[in-house]
C-alpha cells in the first residue's frame, strides 16, 4: 500500500520514532504477500539534528494469518449474537483473579448508549455502570459463581451516563477454553417488566387500602398452597389479633358452621369453575369469644 510508507515517515518526523508499525508488503523476488512490524527511531548528531533512522523489521505473517482466521471463525457467531435480544458478552478470567471483557455484542449500545469497543477497551467500564446500591451484591454473586464455574441468574440496576436507571437480568455460565476460565452470558433489559410489576403492586396496595377503609375484611387466598393472608380488619372481625391464626384458609373454614359449609363450597366451586363471575356467600363463623357471626 503506497500510503503506508508515507504514514511511517510522518510518524518518524512527528515523534522521532515509530513503534509496532504494521504493513502488508510484497517480497521483492517472489512477490509473496507478507505482513511485517517495524520499529524505528531517529539517531541525532551532537547538534541535535537527525542524522539517520535505525530500526528492525519483524515478519508477523503467521500471527496476522491466525488473527484473520480467528476473525473469520467468529464472524458467524458475532452475526448471530447481533440478532439476540439484549447484550451477549464473554469475560476471560486469569489465575490471579483478574478479568477482561473479551466480547460485547452491539446490543450494548441500545442498552446504555456506549459502543462495544469503548467498553472493551475501558476494561471495567460496564462494571462501573452498576447501581452503587446493587454493586456489592452483584460482585459477590459473580465471584461465587465464577469460583465454581456455575450458572448465575441475577437482576440488578444500571446507572447510565445520561442519569437514567435501567433494570437488567444477568444470566451467565462458566467454562474452560484452552485452559482458561471463560464466562459467557447475556444481559436483558427488564425495565418495562419491573415497572409493570411496581405499578401492579401499587394498584394492589391501593385497592387493599380502599377496601380496608370501608371497615370490611380483606383476604388473599393462594389456591395452590392453601395459604390465606387476612388483613388486620378481617382478623378483628372475628375477634383475633395479627399472628393469632395460622395463615391458612382452613383456619376460618374450620370455624364455619357445618350447616352452611356445603352451600359455601358449592358457591366457591361455581366461581372457580367459571360458572359465576364472582364468589358471593353468606355464612356463620364462630368468633374467638365463641359467638357466631353472620358474614
């Protein structure tokens, strides 16, 4: 490439030296294409003027060919990773406990606004994006998983350069490649899911507050486990204080008058099987002081 000698000359004139300057050249006799790395520096006379340059030329063809072969082999993987939602990454670990990000997919730009190469060159840049309140917890989880080359799935926040916060799910697994500890994984943006969960929780809490404000009892019954959470007002309705009843549906069912239990169960089944839009039933329950109360 005719432009390369000129670029090397400019580097020498500007800095007085050229280090690791790579170029592809032809051998004079065979015209074989090879790669070389040149190092040179200026030699000055007593007056400080440059007398000549001296240096070395190293044949790096084998190394270049290995790099190009590796690049070609990784291109299909990189193309696939670019299509995977989220950020695909690979981290190399050494025996001294150090780690180096070896690969980050293009998805990181959409997530945090930074190009992959910048994060790779900056080393721990992505680590520093972790929210300060989550950093220690995440570091400990990663250390524990890395120590045994085990799988890891953890959710945490990123604090981005623009000041915004994103929730992510980090999933990775460890392996040995050519005697090196490698960790490969994916980071998914779950911000919208987290926001939806928070909104649902706020809505649920508002409904409970609204219902409890009417003075009636509120209960949550987990049909899979049989657990039932009763609000303080619900417990007070039957004369109980918080903690006096086990959080099980059987607690109140066992205190329901046996004459009305069949009708109560029939009303429940009709709703759970989709035959009625809601469960509504009137029955008697024995209170803490032994009295029967209609509810």
